[in-house]
C-alpha cells in the first residue's frame, strides 16, 4: 500500500511539473509576424484579419455616433485596407520580443492628425448593458503594471500557423480578480468592433515596412 501511494504521488508530481513546464514553455515562445520573424516591441505592425475577403481588413481607430472621443477599436471592412499600424509594449520593459501569453500594451500609431486628444492605447471599456458587450476602446495608460492599469493589458495566443488571437486575461496583479476571455468582433453602429467573446478572431501581424500582404488561409477558425 505504501509503495502504491509513493507511485501515485510521484506520478502526480511529474504530471503537475510537466503541466506547469508546458505553460511556461508556451509563454516563452515568441509571437511571429507573417514572414516568420519575431514580433518586436516598439516596431510598427498592421494587424490584419487572417481570413481574407469576407473576413475584412486591418484594425484601426474608429468613432461611435454617441461618443466621438475616446476612439474605439474597429476592423476595416475591406481586405484591401490594412488599417492603422500598432506597436506593442511588454510589461517587462527589458524584453524587446513579444511572447505568447504575456501581458502587453497595444497602441495605435495614426498616420494622420486626429480629432481626439486622448491616448491611442487599447483599453477594455466598462460593460455596456445595452449591447451586452465589453468593448475595446482607447485612452488607456501605457506601462505601470498593477491593479490600477488592469484594463490596459492584453495577451496574444496562437490560433494557427503564423495566426494569432487577442485575449484579455491580465496577470499584472496577482491579488486581483479579473475577467479572462478571448477577443472577437461584432457589428455595432455600422462598424465592426472588437469586444470580449467566447471565440477569438484570427489575425496576422504584418510589419509596416513590408511591401505587400500575403493572403493567409491557414487560420484555425
């Protein structure tokens, strides 16, 4: 009986250790752009739908009829429109590579002058009871990870070969209770907007300086 107990304990310890090792390994894997290069913090990228054609185009700043500022996170309808470039920032400012399952800030870098004077850092908006959605908006705060900036931190998870999805599940505050959800897209006010969802939408990352955007058909969606 004692021998059997020891075997069970060792099996449990090995399984637990393997699980956490797997989680840590996944978090250490870099996110790759459409060319297979590591995503770099501070570099400009277009975030484009991995499903071309009816899947729409790139992510961009948008405005609602009821609220001009701050702007919201939308997706362009045309797959010929790459949207507005973004840059990513790690919670660990000493790390220049963006990794899976790690906390990041996402910031739009508008090409033209803007009407709003708020920040373009992504943020999770308050729950909207009229639509039943947690929409993604802007005017977030970059850096300063902790309980006061929970709504500004997002993660990238794998969704296919060179294809990824965004999630909201911040881990910058160990004592905080937070939402954990994929980020999908929904129609609202004549636009395609991003919001918390039970199914994430697949995207690819295209470096702004890249001359053309390849068609991607290997999304697992």
